[in-house]
C-alpha cells in the first residue's frame, strides 16, 4: 500500500534540503566525474572530447607514475595509521588517569585538532627548515647531529616527515575516541582481574585491550580513509618531491588535472582512489571485526 | 464522549504479524484492560489507538469518525507511560501545562487548570521542581496530571505502574480507579499484571500472539476461561492443569478419577483445570502432602494424588497438615474446567 | 588501609614524565610557531635558533593589521624596514580581507549546516518513514569519496555555472562536506533521547516541528555546539576546494592566502609565522572554550559502534 501519511510528508520536508545540497554538490559531481572519466577531455583542446570508454583507466595502469604513487601512498598510509593509533592509545591511557592537570592536558589535546592543515604544514615545514629550523638547531645543540641537514630534501625520509605532521594533527580525535571507549570499560573487570592476581601489564593486555576493540576499529577505519586522501600537506611541504619521493595518489590526481589539465585521466584516477578507499575500509571492518 | 472501535486492526512488521485483525469495541466511559505477556501485541494495539504506530490494515474509529490515518497530535487522546516520560528540562508546572500551551490556551486558563489538576493529584507542593528531583511515585502523579489537565475523553495507559514498588503500586491503583470514576472518560489500560487487570477493569481483553484470546468481565474471565492459556494466565497460585481422558463419565488419569456433572464424549483426551481454592474439607479425594507453605491468612499445600497427579491447593489456615500426611478433600464437579487437549479450548 | 608508598611514587613519576612528553609533543610545535612570530627577521635567521624571542616584537602583527593602509610597491618593499630587516610580502594586504571571507563563510556554513543537519537528523533518527535507510546511506556515502576526487567534477560544474570566485559556491560546497558528519553526530545524540519523550510529545499535541523544537533541541545542547564548532572549523580550515574554486584574491580564504606566502620564497619567515598564528587563534579558542561539548558531541555513538 502506498499511502503517504503525516510522517512521510514531514520526513520528506525535513530531509529534502540536505538531499538537495548533497545531490548538487556531491552526487551529481560523482556521476558527472564518471562521465568525464570515459572521455578524453584535455582543457587545452576544449572542443575535442571524444568518448574513449575505459581507455583512461587502462592508461593509468600503464603509467609508471601511477605505480610509484601507489607505493608512496601505501607507505604513507601505513605509517600514519599505525603511529596515530599507537599514540592515541598511549595518550588515552594517560588522560584516562585522574591526576592534577589532567583537565588542562585534555584541553591542550584539542589544539592540534583545531589547527588548520595549512598552518600545520607551515609549522612543520618551518621546524624542518634546513637553515633556521628548530629540528636542526635542537639536534645539533643536544649533540645528536653534527651538521645541519636538509630534512625535506632527503628522499628517504620525506614521506615520514610529512606523516609526522599529519599524525600530529589527527592523533587527538583518535585519542578522544579511545578515551571514550576506555571510560566505558566497567570498573568491576579491573577489580576482578586484580583479585585474580593480574599485574598492571596483564590487566592492560587481558582487560583493557580487548575492551578497546570497538574504538580501535573506528579509529583504524577512519584514519585509513583520512590518510589515504591527504593532500594539503603535500602541496605545501614538498609538491611531490624531492624527485618523486612524496608523489602520492592525491598529488598525482592534482598534477594530472590542474597542471597537465587532462581531466579525463584525472577523473579516472579519482575513481580508482575512491573505490580503493571504500574497498579498504570495508576490508578493515571485515577482517579486523573478527580478529581483534 | 468516545467510543473506540477497532475493525480488523492489523499491524505487521515485514512478515511478522504483531496484531492480527483485531476486533474490539470499547464503550464510552468503559475501563478496558489489555492483558497479556510481553510480545502479545497489547502495547502495539495501544500505540495504534494513540496514533504512535501506523496501522497496517483495518480501520480505527472514535465514535463515528474514522481516525485510522490521523496523526497522534490531532487525535485528542491522553497517554501515560511506564517510564513516565516527563520532559527533564521542564519543571513539573511546565510539564503539566505543556499540552495546554500547545493548544494556545491563555496563561490564566492554564494556571487554573494546572492548579486544579495538581490539587486533584496532591502534587501542588511539587510544581516548582524538576522531574529528576522527584520519586517514582511523584513522577507518575505528574504524568497523570499532564494527562488529565486536558480533560480528554480517551485515556491510554501503557503499564503505568510497572516501574513502582509493590506498596506504591497498590495506592496508585486506587488513585487511577478514582480518576476513572471522576473523569467518566474511556480508559484503555495495558498491563501484564493480572491483579491490576482484575481490580481495575470493567472488561479485560486477554491477548496472545496478536489475537484476543478472550474478552469478558474480570469475573467471566476468571470463572469461565475460554482456553488453557487464559486459565493459566489468571490466578495466583496458578490453576492446576492435569492431562487425562474421559472414561465412564469421569475424568481419568491412572487411578485418579473425578466424576463430572456434564461429561464430554467418552474417550476424549482432555485437560482438567482446577483452581487451587476450589477444594473443600473432607471428601473422597486423597493425596499425600509434599510441601506446606503457610502465608498467614491462608496456606498453600503441594499434594500428590493417585496416578501421580500433582496439585497445589489454597486452603484456610485452620487446615493443619505436615509433609507426609494423608489428606482427604472434596472437589465440586461444577467448579471444574475441562479443556479439549488438541484445541486447548473450553468444553 | 593506605596504599604502600612505592607504587604511589612510581605512579606520580610516570604520570609526570608522560605528561611532560605529551605537552612537549602537542604544544611544542605551536609554541615555537608563536615564538617565531614574535621575532624580528634578523633574530629569526640566527644560527642556532632562539628558543624564545630576545626582543619580542609585535611588528609582524602590526604589519598584518595595517597592511591595508599601506600601498606596497616595488620600491618600499625592497627598502624594507631598516631596523628589523623584514620583508613584507606584497600580498600582506590580502590577509585581513581573506580572514573576513573565512569568517563570513564559516558563520554561514555553521548556521546553515545546523539548520539542515538538525532537520535531517531528526527525520532519520525519529520518524519511521519509507526511505529512511536509503536517505541515511546516501548521506554517509557522499563522504566516502575523497575530496580530491570531488574537486575535479565540482570545479567543472561550478565553472559551467559561472560561480568560480563566489563565496556562495564555497558555502554550499562546505555544507556538503560537513553535513554528513554533523548529521551522524546528531543522529547518535537524538537516538539517545528516550523514545517515550517523543511519544509523550506527540500525544501532548506536538507535530514533528514542535517535537523537534520543544523536546529534542533543548535536550541536545552538546551535540548542537559540537556540530556548530565542527562546521565552522572545517570551513575555516578547508584548503583544497578553496584552492580550486577561487581564483581571484578578493574571493580567497585565509588558508589560500597563507599557502601563497609559504610558496613565496621572498616572504619573511617571521611574517608567515605571524599569519599562521592569526589563522590558528579563532579555531583553537573555539575548541578550548567548547571543549566539554565537543568531546561529548564528537564521540557520541562512538562506543555503540
């Protein structure tokens, strides 16, 4: 029976504005982008836009830059997710304790979260600065380093240095999620473990860790989805360099689209990235959902 | 004025039928109790009457007006919830005034009505407080106040006393009964508590599996249960149910025989129902006493009769018995309930 | 019984140690940014670096707030400031208007976001309507696509509509990227409000509009504040869309102008740092002031999974 009663009419009215906005600004572009990805659209030749089917996709997979970008993105994402999660658990363990100053530290935790990514990039780029940066100054003063180094110019560590900046900004939200998860662990479990003679490490491994599973899941999925699409820091800090040391997928898409103005392949790459992100988060949920 | 008519009222969730073509007519000013175990469809029925759940099929009428598709805020019914459902951010006064405010009544009218309702429920001294500063019983009074202040002709109550402790429940039961008499409104009351149903109801609809099992006055339901389910659901301690066959005009199970006044056909498999209190001193039934539970005003005896028939008896406290004693008692054949074993219905 | 002394001392030492490390890691970089912004160019280019400014100066901030009054020409830029030898970038005058753009966009996004997401979240969380699940999935699915993938088609769409450089286009874009998350926050929060309150409100005479206004909104303050803050911060901080969708200076937002300074090698280090400090202050203030609400709002529903 298709009768639209008061509930249906109200819901339609309440939901319509959001759906309209999302339709225009998200859904339509997503679909339009698929159309673009099937055409050879180059902005420098605006009148020629032949239909090429899946050629753009096939061309990507023949492109050496694409595979470099996949490798860089993989390393970058793995480092970001692993370190963020690890730090988040540590910070959550600290802030879940009750001690003087704990509230102040909790407020401090929101500072990186609120920092604009452009300022974050600027800040770390300045810290890494080869001549006047804090990192060189600090390490030389302490004696850990003999001579100033060109940090971001070293292809072996560029990716890690950018990851460090990203982790600094995204760790707080992960830590907040871990803290809420920890607060939900019943105190009785710890008392029972104590009575059973478990020491602090055993309590962490056998009580805390298993109970953190839902929060951990959320953090892993969220951080994966976020890290894989990072872009701002790469533009500000290295522009893909030195060489191709920080040439990630997001950066490749940007270069292909806005520097080479090949919109067709750019859109195809976007689709590959979107589907990969989606598949990965799904896989993480399925795989870790059972394991942890 | 409100008569409520449910005509083939149905609620389905996918393939599951929560309420199955319910036919029920509730008269003006009647106190109707929907009684049954959880999941029997009683609350769903109430929600459909309130408009809180969409009706899947069938019709609902208030007097002659069809309200099947009328949203709840246009139905002019009042409702009281098990969880009280007081607005935590409003004071008691604001809670009670809320329905009147929504109807655009003037401040002085509201003031007068809230005052009168509060007086009736003896909560005038609580008007300035917030719900989290009240006890459970006080909260339920406020919830009642919010309902009666509108002077609606239909009152719906969803297990209103279930969250209260035993003594409070008794006094609130009295209060609700008094309100019904004073307001002369139609009450539909959902509960799983048979004692509440028996004391409050003009009529009880016993429900199970989305169907009405029996619709009758409390006495009728207790004295002439329509089937084994209804018989077992009412009464404490519950009715004794014994399986057996009809042989020679008597209920028979092994060596246990009870002559019947109006026996069904010979050889039929039946279930015998005997209320624990329907026994008299001295008679031709003998049994061994297994367990004695004195309650002060009366005593409950668990006995084992011939043929392995276990019975619970509710007897006057004067009956002295100890475990192991042999006890003789009488059973009035007119007070026995005989059910068909296959269909579980009364014969 | 009192706990033995040794474990308590160990705990205190560990907590102090980890607290110190935490503060160093979280606040250290920002502190240095602030410290750098208060140094003169001569001071900031010293080796080894000064941890704290020797002669704290707010010259950079003065420059930002007075840049509009001064016409930066090739000549007076070259000549610089003799005392501080700092170079004002030619774009310094764009900083304040950009901040105004960011503020205007942020406020519009926050307000419209709240309006849109509150109504949608109420419908999805509370009303049992056909298409409820489909709506929810549509809303969440739009966020699975990476921004960089959306940027290209959105750029084409907006360009064809002739809305490049329009603040309105940015506001609508930011609405689309913030709304899924705020709807998610609000749904989690609304679902935590007892269902019986909704039923009571409906019985008392509320339609959906009044039930939302009289019952749900007053009980959802933390989630509302968290949503507002999130929407404002996201649009204040956003970079990629602003980069692509605005091309002339008058329409650009703070992150774009600042990134321009970063790429411009002639810009004074201390000036860029000062610009960074300016951009960091409003969001950080907002986050710290609303800390309690943000934490409970952002994490509502997280434990439910």
